């Protein structure tokens, strides 16, 4: 059983006014479901969705910082914080806090929407602590381990992998084993997710076996990685989680044919 994504649900006193703000000021695309039994508007930008619902009593929004003393109302992960901050400011959006590094190593900025909610746009700066990066990658991969039969001819989930790109984004995948050799390793599945999202430069990678130990990529995965980017030889691969021992892809393929 896995959780795949989440959406923000914002009750608002004036659904049309807030929808216009997110559309015109923040660049979200709107899809109206106002004739549904519970009227709402879905707002989309890239992989983000915000759902607006109409408050039946017209009650004003009370932000978390007012109700509880601190805490924002939504956190949107992005690796283009500076560009977004400039875009929103040019559109007249209130910038509550400028782009900055927090004491928990997130690079982020905060805006206020038309209802007073505070929205954060940021991302973890994983380069602050190498040990923390490996712990995060290992934990993400291990959580996906779930060996199972999909059919009489296909199995999945016996190995899981996680990688982090030079932009700080993490992508994961599990192995898929089939008859007739049509499956793929967990590492290549994670790389496929990365490529689907427009990236190709890996910084670090870890593969976790069914027993929780760390494994080294197979020959096909090494070759696949090496062909991804001109700097792929510098990819760090975890080979021992307890000691945090690593090896570079270049060390695993010391005389790669493509470098000739």
C-alpha cells in the first residue's frame, strides 16, 4: 500500500475571487466543478493541484499562524524558487518572506494569497549534509520494497532504488521482472522517472535489496547511467549504508568505451 500524492483543499469565502487570484497572479489553470453536489474549483500548475471549496457561511479564512501561533498553510516543492519569486512579485503578489535558507536547510520564500494564507515555495538543500542525503535516499528506497506477483508472469518490488539529481530532486523506482526479459531494474525505473520529469544528471544513487542491504547496480544499469550525461562518471553510488562507503560510476566502469 502506497501514498502517491496530496492536494491542498482551501475553503474560501468567495470561490470566484480566489480562483481568479490563483489563475491570474500565480499562473494556475482552473477547471470548474461548480455544478457538483459539493461545488469546487480545481487549480493546476505543473504537478501541483489546489482545490477550492465554497464556504457556505462565508466565514473568512483564519491562517495557521493566527490559529496556532506559527506554521504556514501550504508548502509547494520547487527548484525554481528565484524565478517564481520574481514572477509572483511582477504580478503584484505580496512577498511575505524573501528567498532565504532556513535553519532546517530549506531554500524557500513565502507569499500571501488573497485570503491571507501563507504559501511556501521551496526545497530541501540536500548538499548541507552528506549523511543526511544518504539516509534520505536509503529510507525512500527501502519504503518502496514490496515483493509481489503482479501476474503469473510478472513480479515487482523486490529491489528499490532512489537517486538525487544535481538540482536536488529525488526520484525512485522498483524492479519489474517479467517473462521474456521485458522487465527493468529498480535503478533504471528511477532513472526513467527522472527523465520523464526533464532531468538527466544524477548526483547520487542507492539500490536497496529485499533484505534491506545496499547493492551495486548491474552492468546494464551502469551502462545506462554512463550514457545519460557527460559527467556520469562522477555519480556516487552507496555500497555500504552503515559505513556510508561509496564508489563512483567511473570506478565501476574504468575503461568505458564511450569515452574514447
